[in-house]
C-alpha cells in the first residue's frame, strides 16, 4: 500500500514538486497498464496548473538576482564539500577526523543543490544551524578553516530566501485565490490516483507493475517525510 504523507505540511513549491515526481513515477510504469489513466491525467492537469502558479517567470526583474544567489550558494556548498573530502586524505589524524565528520554530516542531506528552490533553501539553513550549534561540527569548520566559506554560504542562502519571498508575495498579490484553489484541486487529484493504485495493488497482489510503482512511490514519500522531519527538528 502507498504510505501517507501530510501534504498540508509541504510548502507550495515542495507540494508542486511532489506531484510532478509522482506523475513521473506513474508515467514510467504505464498508467494504462496500471488502469489509472483517468486519475493520472487528472493529476497531470492539476499539477501543471499548480506548478505554473509558482514558477518564476523568466521575464521577472528578480529572476536574474535569484539565479545569481542560487549559483553563489551552490558554488559555496560544493566548495566546502570538495575541501572537506580532500582533507579526509590528510596524514594528520586530527584533520582527517574533522573532515570525515563534516563529510558524513553533509551526506545526511543528499544532493542539496539538485533539490527544488525551497527544499535547497531549507536544507542549507539546517546545515548551517547544525554547524553553529553542534560542537563537533563547529570544531570541524574551525579546524578546516571553513569559516569564511560558511559565511558566504549563509549570506547567499539568506539573500536567495529574501528574493524568493519577495517574488512569491508579488505573485500571490496578482491572484491570491488561485493558489489555494489549485492546490486543493491537485491534492484531491493525487488522493484519487493514490486510492486507485492502492485498489489495483490489493486486487493484483505481488503482480507487476503494481509492486514496482507502489515501492517507488513509497520511496519518494519517505524522502519527503524525512525532509519534513528535518524541518520540524530545526
């Protein structure tokens, strides 16, 4: 059976991305074979309409600034990661230990720069909070002389978040009613698709592609639930 996920806890862009990820998984397993074409097409339509509301227009004057801050924070995070990985080969056991601690911590967050905008912002914020508040991580940052890199990463991430919020407010002021309405429609379409897949999964126990699609969707849901848990913890 497909696991539950508190959609209401997802931010708007995270929710839109979750629907697109779900659509991709179902598409890969053939909606016709799964006997959910009607429900699948309904989510595709609702998901596309929702995503369009949150997509930053390329003509926006804020777009260039957003892309620049996103580039800067990505470069800073990659730089820190590369330096830490390099120091794991240090012949100094103390430095090697600090580097290993930092690399292991970053690994907990996965490929952050590949996440959608909002998820990346939240992950970087959580990473920096850990570096500041967990003694072992603070010591690692200091020992590897990564303080200036941390500052660059935090500044770029905060600037990105400010600009993103500015753009979101600008967008919501244009058509505030549509956001809630389209999200509710997409939520309903997702639940209908989920229930249809679950029904066929029960009827066709241990049969493909039902086993694969349920396992894939549960893996996706686990990732989003883990992201929500990290945000709640922070």
